[in-house]
């Protein structure tokens, strides 16, 4: 790893911040230093592209303009506002943290990175971003951009996939960060990582900090950052049940814990749980599922495979592959034992659906249109 002298650090700060002042991205959450605005934007930006976040952020701020309004929001309204962004635990943690700020801190935000991490859903990166941007605290905000930028600048060989590597980068960046403009420094690194120093197709020959980029000067930039490959998400095969009646579609509410908690969805059944022999056909699995519905919920229904492609959705560690099955049920069927209810399609627009449910519904609608 390259070590910079104080003169080099000063020169790097000046070069970086001069470029940032002239070319920084015009983003709605950068119009002020309000910690609420910084916080919501940073949570939204986790796992999500900037251009996707902008319209969500603007609508969210219109609906929940203050931390107080977010703390008092109805959960259904909150989840509807978040619909489509995915990783819904982020939204729930937002409201938990908002309630902490309102109730535990009497509406006043904690100002240090350490205190901010006491709020629900705020980790080291988000705490560093809020503390530096909103409160001018000289603390690193180490995200994927920072890992990539500083690994290349200084030829840091530590594997960024390992949790302990974060401490190494935090120590390095805390030495290099501008003490006068820490928030702008961190945001400049974000912009640098999103422009000249992207993961692929980077353009370091035109970068404003190319003179400080040791891996570029040595012709080995593609080696950085060092990162071991993640394990591929494990595939899980499910049946998704589209059950109809004159009362609408039968949806069930998912458990309060696990993946997609509390969301209303078409019932999902793990195909693996229905297999008895390796040679079992899909038709046999469907027959067993029909018998299970009868045994578990006293629902007598014939299921048929919906034409079209399998619905696919990837989580961090799992990939769901959903085969849609459809069937009709009497509107007078006894749902006493079933953890769900009939919902009319006119209610769908008002409900907060997970991305998985939206994909299943879209696939089913496309199949129906293709029949006409």
C-alpha cells in the first residue's frame, strides 16, 4: 500500500474538492445539509441506482416531509411509498429510527457517527455519511465507491469482501479526509466512483486525480479492488397459486419474520417439500399440492399450470423460481383455516406489494392477454 506525505494529502484534497465544486452531481438531497434528507437518500441508495432513487426520494419527501411525519406514518402508506425499491426492511428500519429520533432524542439528531449507529438500520457507512455531510464531522463514509477509489489510488491489496477490511480503509481515509470539508470530500469520492473510477469501463486517463492513482500509473488498475467472488444465490423452486372467485383473488399474508414479512402475496409452496422421489414429474407435484390444500385448509381445488416463463427473482442469497398455477374456487368456500382472504383487483393499486408479487401478477396478466 502506498503511503502519502502530508503535502501529497493536501494536494489530493485540493484537486478533488476543486473538481467537485465544478462538476458535482445536481441531486435533490444535496440542496441542503438536513440530516433527515441525507439519511433517507442514503438508505434509498443502498443496492439501488441514483436515477432510480431520485423520483422515489422526491415523492417520499412530499409524503413524509419531516422525521416526525415519518415516525407517525401508517405502515401501509410507508410500504406503498417504498413499493418497487425492494429490500423492504430498509423502509421498516427507517420508521423505527424515525421513532427513536422523535421519542428518544426529542427530535434532535445525534451528531457523531458512533451515536448515529445506535439508530435502527444505520451502519458504519450511513453513519459516516450523515455525520460528515450534515454535521461536518471528519469521518470516513466507506461504501463500494470508497473501497474501489482508494484501493486503486493507494494499491490496497486487502480483500474488500472480508468484514475486517473496512477498518483498514476507514483508518486510511480518516487520515486523508479534509477536516474543513469532510462531507464534500466523501461526496466527491462518491461522484468519482460513479464517473471516472467505475467498476468497469473506467476512464482514469481523464480522471481529475489520475496523478494520484498509483494503480493507473503502474498499469495495474484492473486488479483493484481485490475482492473474492460471492457465492451464487441458491435456487429455490416454488409454485405460485393464482386462485380466483367472484370475490377476487386469494392472497395470503406472509409471516412476520423471514423474507418479505407481512406482505400480501399469492400463496407460495416450496416444490422441494412436495417431492418424494427424484423422478417425480411436475404433474405429480401439482396433484400432491391439491391434496395438501384439501388436508391443511379443507379447500378443494384443481390447479393448472399457467403458460409462459417461470417468474424469477433474486435476493442476496436466494433465487426464487416460481411456476404459476391457476384455479377457481367458490366464493362461498370456507377460509377459516386459510391464512388469507379474497382481494379484488380494484384494491391492488392501494396495496403495497413486494416486487415478487408484482412480477407474478404481471406474468399472469401477460398470459391472459396472450389468450385473447
